[in-house]
């Protein structure tokens, strides 16, 4: 019976990357794309019962929080796609992605806490795309934090 022994690794080489890293990258890309698409949709709606029925406001990116969400989500996608396999690329892109995601989360949470307000003198409510945005942000933040921690925690 033949038994093969693994070739010993050189100590100066970094340890091999775990297979689950691709999961975090795809989660980051998917949730950033979802946030970007949600920023393109209207975030508020009003109900004019007697006149027009249901009416939607402007797209989310017309406001400060929506434009911040649109811009930072696009930049996070670009940074994730530009990241190569080298350690220096990971160290350069992942903290930037985490900072952009943190800014997005803070701005959108402040917008959510202020409420939809009024549109045309009628009280407004949040739309489904805004609620989907609120669901995608925790996944985006989690993926960014895990990817950043994997970069910081790995020995040189």
C-alpha cells in the first residue's frame, strides 16, 4: 500500500486562503448591488385617496441619504472587483470598503429615524425598496467587517 505525504510548506509563505472567503465576497457584492438598485427606486409614497390614488416620490438618490447610498455602494463594488489576490491589495481596499459601508449605514439609519415626512402636504410612508435597503445593509456591513478582520488577523 502506498501512502503519500503532503509536501511541507515553506514557513515564509502565507497560509492558504480558506474556501469560504468567496462567500463573503459574493455577499458583499450582492448586498452592495441590492443597495445600489434600491437607491435608484422611490423611497417614499403617498396616498391621495380622492384624487390620484397611490403616488410615489422621487427616486431615492435625489436625496442626500440616497445619493450617499448610491455612490458608496458603487464604490464598494468597484473596490471589491479591483481587489486582487495580493495582501497589499486587500490591505488597501478592505478598510476603505468598511469605511464607505459604515458611512452608508449611518446616513440611511438617520434618514430612517427621521421618517418619510410629507410629500405634497400628505403624510408619506416608506416603500418596499427602502425596506429592502434596510435589509441589505446589515449583510453589507457584516461582509465588510469579516473581510476586514480576515485581513487584519492574518499574520504576515
